[in-house]
C-alpha cells in the first residue's frame, strides 16, 4: 500500500511531535517494565529492610511451585473457555442479527451495552445473580436439584468467572462478527444455495471460512482479554478461590505481590506474563494479516 | 432441458412497491431469452424469482411441467451466473466447479470427468488449482460459466454477467456465450440493460418497462416494429427519433412549431388530429436531393448542430426547422432534436440548413398519449 509521506525540513520537529507518545510509553511502560525485570532478580523481606540479588532464583522457584503450575493450568482452562463461549455466542447472535431486516440496529445497540460495563461491575452483577444466599440463579438451580455454591465448589467458581468474563466480551466479538458477515456478498450465499447447499452446509462451507480472518483476530484478542483484562471480574467474585481454582496468572501476580508481599516472585510472574503478551502480539501481527482464507 | 413458463407473475415488496406487474410468457426448450430494460424495470427481480432467490407474490412459474413456486433454488435444476460471478474466494477453481456436484452426492470420478470437460470447453484447464483471486476478469467469468455448465441443469440464468468486463472482452464473451448456449442447447434466460447485448444474443427479446412486458419478439422484428415509443427509444443506438406532431389534411405539423419558424415537416397519411409521435430511425433519413418525396413520406428541414463521426458512418445532430434566426450558433431549444445517419465522408458544418426525407414505410406512428404503435 502506498502511503502519503511528509518530509520535515526541520530535524527537531519530528522528534518534538513524537515526544508525547514516547514520553507516555516510556513512563507508563518501559519504566515499570524495567523495574519489574530488575525486581524479578531480587529477594526482599516483607518490610523492605533487606534486598538480595538472587539471579534466577525467583523463576526457578516459580516453576517448582505447584501453585504456580496450577495457576498456569487454570489460566489455560479459563482463557479457552472464555474465548470459546464468547466467540460462539457472539457468532450465533451475529448470524441472527445478520438475517434481520427490521430492528437490526436496535438489537445491535442493545447487544453492545455490556461492553460499556466496567469489569468489576460485571463481576459484582454476576456475583449477585449467582450468590448462593440471595442470587436468583442458585435459587432456580436448587429447585432443579443442583446445590450451587461457588464459594466451596471449584467447578461452580470457574463457571461463574467464565460466564461473567464472557458476557462482557460477547459485545465486542459480536460487532466484529456482524461486520464480517455483512462484508460477505449475498450473491455468494445465493450461489451456494443454488449449488444445493442447505443453510447449515452453507454456513460451514462458505460463511465460516470467509469469516476466518475475523475469527482468528478475535481469538487472539479474546485470549489476551481473558488472560489480562479479567482481573476486576476475579477480584469482585471469587478472589482466586476456592482453593486456588480460579487464581489466574494476573490475579496471582497481584495476590502474591500485594497480599503476600513476595515482591520478587510477583515481579518474576509479571515478566513471564509480559513474555506471553509479546508472544501473542507477535502471533497476531504475524498471522492475522496472512492467515486470510482467500 | 426444459421449457419455462410464467403466468401472471407478480412481485410486491413489503413496502407495497410492485416491482413485477403480472408477467406472462412461455420460453421454449433450448431457447435463448433476453430480458432487457432500464434499471429498476424488474428484470433482475423476475430472473431471481425464476431462480428461487426471491419469493413469488402471485402467479405461477413452471420449469418443465413442474410448478416451482415453493421449491428451493437448489431443487429447481437451474444454474445461475451472477453479475459479480460470486465465485467462492476460498476455494480453488476446481472446487468452485465441483462444489455443486459434491453437494448433490455425485460420485467422485463423475465429478472429475465433468469438471475436466467443462474446463476443456471453457479453456480454463490451466487454472484449475488457482484461487479466483489469481484470475483475470475474463477468466473469472469463464469459471462462473463453468460452474453453471458442470451441473448440466435444465436452464441457465444469467444476471448481467458481462457488465463487469471491459468493452473488448465483453464482445468476445458475448460471442462465446452464444456459441456455448447453441452447442449445449440449454434453455437460457439472460438479463441485461445493454440493448446491443440483448439484440445480439437473443432468440427472443423481452423488453420490460416498469415491471411489465412492453414487447416480446425476435430482435429484428422488435427493432423494425417497436410496439411503443419506449421500445423504439430503448432498442437501437442512437435511439429512434421521436417527433411529436399533429396531422391536418395529410400534413404533419410540429407541436412546437411557431408561426415564425416555418414548416419543417410535411408528411404521412394519418387521420386528422393532434397527439401523434412519429418515430424514424437515424439510418432511414435520405437527403432530399437524392430522393424526391413521394406522398406519405416525411420530409423535414433541419439546422445542424453537431456532427459526430464514429468511423464507418457519422451521426448528424440537428434541430428541426430551417430557422435562419437561430443561425446554428444558438440551437432553437424549443424545436425537437433529431439524429440522422450520414456517410462518413459528409462534412457538415454547424448551422447548415439541410433537407431530408424518410420513406413512408420507415415511419413509425405512435399514439402520443399511450405511446402505443398505431397499426397501419
């Protein structure tokens, strides 16, 4: 693609124009990231009296810690579930709205609202709905013979956080899927209909493959979301419990560092997280453009 | 192979707009029918109703002897070529052709045989493994045709298939479509807004206007005997000249003629009265000097405005009336304009006053109020 280029005659001006962005990135990203990396090599007592340089001891300790390995597994399960649930439901809703002629914009607007809700509020909302004492859903489930208690049951807790986290993300996925669907020419689906493909076959052999760039993009975005942006939801609902069953990596960084005051380990964990983000971003930029189905 | 018959077919959209107003016609087995008309005349809607992509509000459509009103597009045994080709972008050319056959459970070796055969006929064998994106416009057009012919359907439906091609390729593909249709002998319905495409391809033309049929007939008879002023002005390029006149005692007078303007017209044997439109094709005017006017001929004096050479011939744009006051520099905007075909060698200057006649049998009289042809 040809982009328009401007040549600055003044040597200083371009740097001056870039400065605000660079300053913000520097102060809010590079500085804390550097601090985290430095901190991850240190061991400090809880009161900050004594600091020792311990090389990679924090990292080796992490990978021998069953709690950390558990947290990795929990994060994996959580991310996959959130991505699958929110992508699946969003696609279903988008396909439904795509068929609408009347009222599509009304539905779209309503479906977008959850995205505007802050994660912590979403967490509290679902915490109320699922509250074993006062919530409406456990009340109904009890009638159906299931005793819901996310404070005691690990599976219940995981379901709660997955539902709360997915609910918020559905809006985002929905709007992308809808845009993706609407960019597929109607004549392709008509041609497929004449070619003898039923509605389901049409969806799986024509629509879905043509949506694959959108789906892939959203999958990466959703995994990133589930891994990093769900802190508020976890914090407002289960706080990582019961028995570490919803303690995802991001929450563990916070819990170990600020509750447990093990700053070295917390820093090492955030450095690992940073590595994961870098990897995901790389995958996104590298393949989202290329892995286009056609 | 099948006949297609439409009986009082209507399309009324949810908003109450009637896009197709009771169309009836019978298409013979193996016939090439072209639906032609300006945009919004309902030709595409009609085609899509035959295909089953658009619900039929009223009337009956039969393919063969089966009423297909409630039958899915897939089960109507038709194949359609879309304006934008609608090739599946994520499939190779081979899979594009094979898709419809696979969906119908045709055995693998049979699919392979048919795809190879279609590729041979359309000369796309070299591209079978490519994706549509890697093909040129003309090649995509061939693949779209191929997808239709591998199915060996009862009828082909074409929805303006050539309108995305450049002029040269369009002519080439036009010839090819006609040749292909003749050799396969498959009943075809072809929609276009291009009257030249319609004339050259059709066994029979169906001229549509405002959702209703204006005229059905073979291209030459539609050209020579247009049923209405609409058909007269739509078929043929440049369009037929339409001159509004009144007739008194065997003399036609221009409606817009002013006392000062003098008579620009004399002519045909029609009953006295106002409200005629006379149609004359540009090629039917002869210089008055070469052909003395017989009774019943139309003779007219014109002032030239523009000469448009197209190579083999030239078209002379002129206003009726030899008004010297206008003197060619300012066209008399009230007087009707005419287009006259002249030899390529003609060197007329703007403002020249010339006389032409048109023979009586080349004058098409229409009723001005209804636009319908007046039989003579």
